[in-house]
C-alpha cells in the first residue's frame, strides 16, 4: 500500500503535467485582461521576490511549469545553441 507521501508525490506529478495546458486555456480565456493588467501569477511572483517573502517558492511552483512548457514550445523554432532565446520568448509571453 502506498504511503501518504507517495500519494501526494504522485498527485503533484499529475497536477504539474496537467498544469501547462490548463494555464494556456486560462491565458486564452483571459487574454484581454492579461493584456491590460499583466499576468497575475507573474506579478505575484515578482512582488514576492522583491519582498523576499516566504511564499515565493510556492508561487514560483505555479509559474515554473508554464514557463518551462512555453520554452519547450519555442525551442524547436530556433537554433539549438540559442535555447536562452526560447526562455526569453516564454517570459515575454508570460509578462
């Protein structure tokens, strides 16, 4: 029988596999508001970083999978030696 920790870890893995597509849907649905006001998760993460707040790590966990997924979408479009450009594009989309 699985331990509580194993079940939580499995649920976390599943959640973070599903998170990027869900975030894309959220971005598309809320495109106008995001264009007017910016990304709420990105803004939250930025403000928490400025404050060196204890919750920064948790906010970053929401932000990181979407950033990674976007970077993976952009990476095949450019030369392999310019992977940092894929990350810059991902950040541009998120902001």
